C-alpha cells in the first residue's frame, strides 16, 4: 500500500510540474524573436488587400494580418517585413524556409494542407471564384462563355475550378496560362483573353488596375468555395500565436472593441464583461498564454491597439467607404452573430 501511495505522489508531482512548465517557442518563433523581424508574404499588386503605398510600404487587408503577427510576437506591428511575391513563388518560399508566413489569399485545400512544409492556420476571408469580362464582349452570364479564352494563374486552384465548371456545363474554353500577374492583366485588358478568372474579391481589386475600370464587369456566377487562409512555416507555438491573435481580433468584434477605444477599455477593465477581462486584464487568460507561448504579456492589447479588430480592418480596406464598397454583413465574413462564418473561439 505504501508503494502505491508513493507512486501516486510521484505521479501527482510530475503532473503538477508538467502543467506549470511553459511551452517554449519552437524554431520559427525563436528565429523571429532572435531577428526581431517577421517575414510575411503578400500579393505584390492587390488593391484593397496588399499594394505598396507611395513610400513602398504595403497597405491592405492582408498586409494588416502580417502586422497582427508582428504586434503579437514582437510587440511592434512595424517589425513585419512585408514582401510582395507571386502566388506560386510564395508557397515555395515558405516551404523553403525563406519566409515565416503568408497572408496572400491562399486557399486551404486538402492536398495543400497535407504538405508538411506549410501549416494552414486561420481562414481570414471566405471567398469564391468568378469571372470578369469586358463590357464590349456583350455577355451578362458565365453560361454565355462557350468557346472563350480565359486568362488564369498558373499553380492556383483557379485552373482546376475552371475545368470543373466548364466541364459540368459541357462548354469549350481555352486557357491563356500566364504566370506573371502584371503580364496576365495586360493580356486581359488588351483583349488577348475574353475572360479573366480569379477569386471575386481579387477580380474587384484587379478591375481597379484597368485603364478604365468601368469598361469591365464581374459576372454574377460564383463557381467555387475559397477559404483564404493564413499560412505559416510549421511550428506549434508560432501557429498558436497566429491563430489566437486572429481570435483576439474576432472576439474584439463581439464587444465593439477597436484600436480607438481599447485604452478606455483597459483603463476600466474591472467593469468590463468577464470575457473582456480575460483578454485584456493583467491576470487574464492571455497573460497565461503569453507565458506558455513566449509572447509579450500585453500581446492581445498590442494586436488591437496597433492593428484593430477584424471588423475594423475589414471596413478600413474593403468596407462601404472604400472603392470595394463591401457591406461585411452581406458576406460570409460577417460575424457569426450576424449570420456569417467568422466565429470567435473562447479565450479563457
């Protein structure tokens, strides 16, 4: 009996130690912290999502998720080294270990998720593939595109979706497979292709790059599901930091917390709802998470203060006051409380 008690005591002690021991950062997190910089890949020319401003600094919806990661891990959103890279090259760069993450509208698919070189962490935008045409073509529906030539991006899911959709409709088509986006758009705008195929939001961004945007229209058909997801080099701590930073942005939405009012919330933290106290209180859940993941103690505050809530970022770059004119509430990216797919996980 005494031996059993001894074994139980030892087991309890080991369990207590394992629970109390922090989960130290993995190699990717260690590299980011050691270099004091986070390398994040975005599309080089995607208005609304990622486009360099007059000083060469990338601005846009996706670029802000690079800043989210830097704010959480390094305490400074400006320490995101944001680089514009083509679609196929972006995945190769991450797998090769030459970037830490990508925030550039990469669709999460089964075969990509099975690749050991990349981790799909959090879907930050739900989209679908569509078609853009010149108004001079005289069509109003994708069902009228039999025999059309289609400009599409090599290495993306676009080509597979086109094949599935045209095949199901028993329609003929021809692909102009042009890897370089600038060359692909020039080919389309100049009439070399009848149709430009991409995600609907990408089409909206690319349309603005036309000499006369009003000469082009996006057809009503959406032919696929495109969960556009933040990707990272595999590292459990790094992936957790990205995932939960995103959840902080979604949870902030639930309580109408923004970069503008976060200081007032923190100053009055004792009178906030319990969920808000767990996010931003000195002894809240995010403080415990910081110790286990190797993050600054105030990482959740920094994400909101420096970048904003999810809704704030959406409205800033894609909302009704922007050239995109998107009403978030009418898209799948609405908060779950409003019938959308953005469902905040509990931080506790």
